[in-house]
């Protein structure tokens, strides 16, 4: 009888441990920061975004011209500004913002918006825009399957680079 109860308890314990986890997200979340070095703890900007992949699809279909894009996948891209920065002629104070893009034929308008914790660009509200800057969209010979962001620069002169497929943009940012 003790053996039967033991086997029953063991079976129940095994069943409760068998969790069904979701598959990995096909657009994994990534985080970049400026300054880029892990040895520098005094960061000025942290960007959290999801990395969609083309998977044989056309970029123009996924990110159509003249339509606001969340600059990534899933949640809209979050930009945390830890020190005042200048984007174009606009000074942006410390805070958490959303980073949107507005692609055009030969350029992309980069938008910093005060909305937070937003899914996609479905409820984009232009009245919450904090800054906008128009940057050229150039063609690259290097192909990127997954949407990617990276910082370059030195000192107070940062450049945020974005790329997907063969399209690249570079966004100059001055740390104040």
C-alpha cells in the first residue's frame, strides 16, 4: 500500500512540474546603450527594442513609406535618456520616451514621443512628440536579416545607426 501511495505522489509531482513554455519569440528583445563600453557605468542613453526579421518578405511591405513605424517589433521601441541630449535643434530632458520612425522615399523622420509602455504604433499620438529629425535613408551593400540598432561615437557626439535589409539611417545625437 505504501508503494502505491508513493508512486501516486511521485506521478502527481512529475505532472505538476511539466510546464509548457511558449516558443522563443521570433523578434527577440535587445538593448543598446551609449557610451557602448560595458566598463562605463555612467550611461547617457539606453534603448530597448525588438528585432523583427525579414524572412523573405519585402521591407517596403513591413515598413511602408509615409506611415509611422514603432522602430522594431512588438512593443514600441523605448529610449531612456539619462542625461539631457540634443536631437537636431531640440533639447530633450532626462526621461523615458518612445522612438518612432516615419519612413519616406529617400529619408526617414525619427520621432521621440513622450508616450510610454506602448504596443506598436497603433495609438501613436502626434501631440506627444518631443522631437523630430529627418535623416537620409541610404542603401548599403551589406544585407541585415534582422532589424538592428547600434551606437557609435565618442564623448558627447553619439550616432545611433539603424539598419534592416539594405537600408541604413544614422541619427546624430549630442549629449549635453
